C-alpha cells in the first residue's frame, strides 16, 4: 500500500524533513581541540551532500505536475517535434488550435482572401511580367532591324556622296554648266539616299516612342497589380498567428527557445504535450527550459530524424548520448519517435514507410537506448510528420510554401491515404488510449522515480566517496602506521642494545683503568695501608672518568635515535600525503579530501625531552659517587701474618683484594646504571608511543568520516527503498 506521505506533492517536503533529521543525527560533536578541524570538515562534507539533495528537491517540487498526465517531446534540433505536435493538435482537436482555426476562418471571410484569389493575383502578376518581357523582347528585335536599316542608309548615302564628289572633280567646266539645266544620276542618288536616311531615322524615333508608351502602360499595370498583391500579403500576415503550422520551425537553429505546453481533453481524459527546445542548438539559451520540461513530464518521447543510434561526444563537447542520459535518466517511461523526412509525394509511393535498412538501424537504436536508460525505455515508433501535417492542415496561409507543397501531395493522394502512409495514427491512438491509461498511477510512479533518482544520486556519491576514497585510504593509512610502529619498535630495541653494550664497555674500561695501575704498584712491594689509599684514589679517579664519559656516550646514541625517529615520522607524513593526493585524483566523485595529515608532531621536542632526562640520570647530579668501604680492604689477621713472611703471597692477596673491590664497585655501578637505563628506556618508549598515538589520531579522523559516510549510506538506502514502495 502506498505511503500516504508519498501520494501527493507533499513527498518533497516529507523527504526534505527526513533529510534534515538525518543531517541532525549525523552531526559530529567533539570537544577535542585536535579533532575540531576534522569534525568541521566532516560536517561540511555531509552538509554539501545533503544541500545538493535539498536544492534538487526544491527544483523538482517547483516544476512537478501531479494532476495532468504530461508528455514531453524531446530531442534533436529540427527533428520535427513541433510538426508532430501541430499535427496532433489538428487531428485531436486541441482547444487552442480549434480557436485559432475559427479565427483564421473569420479572417478569411473578412479579408475576402482565398487560395483562388491569391493564385489569381499571382497568375496575373506572372502574366503581366511575361507580357512585359515579351514586349521588351519584341522591341529588341524590331529595334535591331531599324538600327540595321539606319546603318545601311547611312552607308549608301555616304557612298553616293563620295561618288558625286569624285565625279565633280573629274569633269570639265562645260559639263558642269550642262548639269545646271539637267541633273545627273549621281547627284540624284545623293538626294535619294539622304531622303531614305531621314525616313529610317524618323521611323526609329516613332517606333521607339510607341514601344515606350506601351511598356510604360504595362509596367504601370504590373505595379498596380503588385501593390494590390502586397496589400493582400499584408492582410495574410495578420493571419499568421491563426494559421496551421505557426509553431513549426523554419529550419533555423533554436527556433523554439521556450517550452510550449498544449492541453488535450479526449473523452474526459486530459493530458498535456510539451514542445521542448532542441538539445543540439545553443544550449546556454535553452538549458533551463529543457530541465523544467523533463522535471514536469511523466513520459518522454525522444524525437530523431536519423535512423541511427545517438552519437557520443568527447571530453569537451558532450554528444546526444550524454545529453539523453543526463536529461532522461530519471524518467519512468521513455519512447523514441523516428520522424522520417519526406518532402515529395513520390517518397510515399512505396508500400512501406520504413526500409529494411532503416528497420535494422532502428533496432540498434532501441538496443542502445535500453542500455542507456534500462527498463524504463520502451521502443521506437516510426512515422513521417510533415506529410501528415499537410494532410491534416486546413488553415494554411494562401501564399505559404506549405500550401504549395500540400497541393502537390493532394494532387497525388487523398487526405486519408496520406495519413495512413505517414503512420501518424499510431501516435494519435497511443496518446488517446494506451499511454494515458491509469494516468494517476503513472504520474505517481514518475514523480517518485525522479525523487528517488535525486536521493540515489547523492547516495551514489556517498558510496563512491566511501568505497573509492575513504575506505581504501583508511586501509592504506593503517598499513602505513603499522609499518611505522614496527620501525619504532625496532629503533627502540636498537637504542636499548646500544646503550647496554656501550655501558658495559665503559665499565670494562673502568675496571682496566683501576686494575692495571694497581697491579703495577703492587709489584713495587707496597704495604697494605698504602694499597688501601692508592686503590681508593684510583677508583675515585676512574669512577670520575666513567661519570664524565657516560653522558657523552648516552647523548650520542640519543641524538642518533632522535634522528632515526624523525626520519621515520617524516617518511610517514610523506607517504600519507602521497596517498591523499592519489585518492584525490580518483574521478569517482567531484569531492576532494581535505584532511590534514600533517600531525604537528614536534619529534625533536618529544624525543629531545627523553634525551635530556637520560642525560640527567647519567651525571653526578643524578647519582652519588661510589665510595670505597675501608672494610673491603681489611685483610684477615692470619692473611696479614702470612703475607709478612711471603712477598709472593702478599702480592697475590693484594691483587685478590683489588679484584674483589673492582668487582664490587663494578657491580654497584652496573646495577645503578642499569636501573637508570631502564628508567630512560621506559621514558623513551612512553614518548615514542605519544608520537605513534599522534600519527594515529589523523587516521582516526579518516575513520570517523568513513563511519559517518557509512551511516549516511544506510539511511539513504532506506529512503530509496521507501520511495520504491
């Protein structure tokens, strides 16, 4: 049973409320100063993810349609979306189209302009233009003949004059006197040719004027007829808003810049058709209009004029495939319409509208669209919208190209034949029957899916962020810290061994420094009292040497240890920063990690404190001088008596006494130094643990974010599941 909270437009407020509650539940509270930056970043990360949901839900709510089943015609620029819609408006009797057709009929009656009157005016203009052309052509030939006659007469008159001039120069005075009374033939020829030339020129002038008068009269008639036709055209222009085909593009890109909605009511069943701007024009002008339309639509028809699968783009320019996936992924019902371009009635003479090759290509198109959109994609419908429009249209502008093409189609086919051959009925029947059945269920399913896709998109971002960035990063960081801790343990053990070995070596040197001089003095036959004093002095001197050397030895090893620890920490920080950069380069989400792995650990401060403490334990301030007890040098009476009689025995006893005292002193020194050394190592281990804990703190921050993302994923999964039920 449908959750009542999701049955109306209140779904968006309800989801928004769930998101707000989820965000409050996931708030990270921390009073730890060291974790406040991470906590703030984690909260900002979650806020950004959920703000994205909120913004998209607001956009959905703004454009969602809950009462009327809405169908969007979406697709390529100039693919014929508007032509299909205009044809359906006429065939299905869309109310505004009927009003426009009534206004067109009224205009036609008031203006007295019909197709016949426009044709008659055009024919009159054409006939008059032909008359003018024939007149000009006839006059051109006549004028050419007259000019040829003028040229001939001019030449004849010139020749006659030349002959007469030569004759006059060659005759006698007597002959000239005779010509006074009797005209000669040559003189007569000059007069005759002159008269002929005058007559021809006069004829050219008269006929030129006659042609000009006739042409001017015909041109005046043509101008008057054209003015009358222009007046008719101006009146026709007034009818453009009412004519069929007004919403159809003129072939220019981006003819449709805003989504237009058309309402239909067929036998009480209401639905809207949306004419969506083309997706291949200047998208900066139409992006908002496209998104608003697909948010509102409950079913989408992708219109294409190509019998082929949409093409992919590249990194710089997304193709049709990417746009379809982006715009229509949230739709619950998507169809394709292949609008075959037909401009000539000859193309309708075939038995089948679609060829075998086109059918094969359309099958590939369906397969690709199913791959892009999944089960929500239906199939392809094939039709030819332009012939169907011409067959359905009854209110075309008398002087339009469409009316001329319509006449060609209707000369060869009847209206019924064109509608059948164009296959437009498959779409009109669908829109009035199958597609709008159970429209309330379809509206709800469509709106739920869009809301779910919004939530799921953020859920996928959370999953990608967690699985591809934070979770593997956490594993890598833990491995890195484990390896670093192993190095710490090894370094601490190495320090302990070196300090122990060096201490034993110093004690061995102390023993030799006491023994060797005392043995030499014993060989000189000194008394027991002298032995006591000399041994005491030697021990004190050598002990002081030991005290002086011990801090230097410890300081040297501590410095080496500090350098080693510093190298280990620096290496850890370098590796973790490299890991962060690597996981930031993963393109699964557009969210960058912003966790500060630089722990701010003052290694020299922490370990230096250890070294300082160690040195204090190995100075005179840290331990008392080892005094020689006189009792250790007291020989028993019988030993003293025996040594009085035997030098070798005395020497032996004195050496034994020296060894016993050296052993006792060495043991006491070793015990005290070992105690101090153990205290130092405890301090070192404690401070190294502090360093390890500080480095682990950054990893804990990553783990905390990972945990919150996991919680967020579970909540979003539950919300998506609720939207499906």
